[in-house]
C-alpha cells in the first residue's frame, strides 16, 4: 500500500480499534522541553490521541493539531470540548505530503497576525512545532515536511522532533535490520540555512516507556530541537 487513501484507511483503522482515551498523557520529551517556555501558538504534527495537544492547551498555548486520520482528529476535537479547551485547540485532517496547516488568526486583529520577517525574508506563525514519532510505513517525504515545519516558525520559535532510536516490543515495525538516523542526520536532511536556523539540541536519551498493553521497556529517543534565529542574528 502506498497511496494516501490506503494510509488514511490504515490509520483510521488503528485508532478506531482502540478505546477512546479520556485523558491521554503527554510525551515526556515535550514536557521537559516546553515546561519553561511562555505560551504562544503551537502546531503538532501527527497528533494521534492528543495528549501533547491537551497538555499544551492547559498551559495557555493555542494549538493547531493535525493528523492523517479523521478518527484521531474527530476524537481530539471532542476531547478538547469535554475538557473545556475548545477555544485553544483546533484539530484538522491533513495529508502532510500535500498540504500544510496555517497558523491561526489573531483574535485581536481582524486581518490575522502579521508574523515578523525572519531570515531570508521567510515568515512563520508558530512559536512551537512538535513532531513526535512521525514515522509511517507509507510514502512520505518526511524531510520536506519537517523543513516546511521549520519555515513555519516565528523568529525565536522551536521545532521539536522526537524519533524512535530503538525498537520497543509493541512497535509496529519489528524489522531487526531497521536503522534509526541520528538527530544530527535528521537535521542535515532538512538542509536549512545555518544563517536562519540553529540546532539547539541533538541527543539520544534513554527512558522507561509504557506500551499500549501496560508493559514497560527501556527505549531510546532521538531528540532534535531546531531554533529559528531572530532577524539580524547569525
């Protein structure tokens, strides 16, 4: 299977087969990275059950959350309403290989936000873009998606990319020969101009993770944080 329709059907089936989460937990790499940041506009790529989106919204962020699965998107919008966070959460269905979400309009301005100009004259509307475990067995130019995510940042904004650095027992991909690119390799693949973006973090911490069935295992995360330089700084 390699078409968008196939991928959408497959991910809808995965989420539909799971009970609806009532209060999904956030990813630890998000909470440790964002806890001290002032709230702003955030974008989550591949929101899934929505634990990260809800955690951000509770802390004052306005979050645009996207997923290929309509089931995931509908559930997250319903969860946001049930938790009283509908005014801070917008969940949308996107095939990131074909479309990319826009930053929300400024409620204080009828014409929307005027994002400051960044390096190379590009502008962005998000203070934070997160992509946790944005892996798929279907066709997706992930480097192009993450490059677009970096370009969607406001000057001073952060792109947080967290990838698998090891195979968990519950992973859908149990290929023993699978290779996990390092965070530096991922950064190099984005081909960003160093005059406009800088790597703030690139490492491979380990942690104890809990799978969908409650079992635990030690796993490795590959963590990359890219910061968009403010205009005039290099």
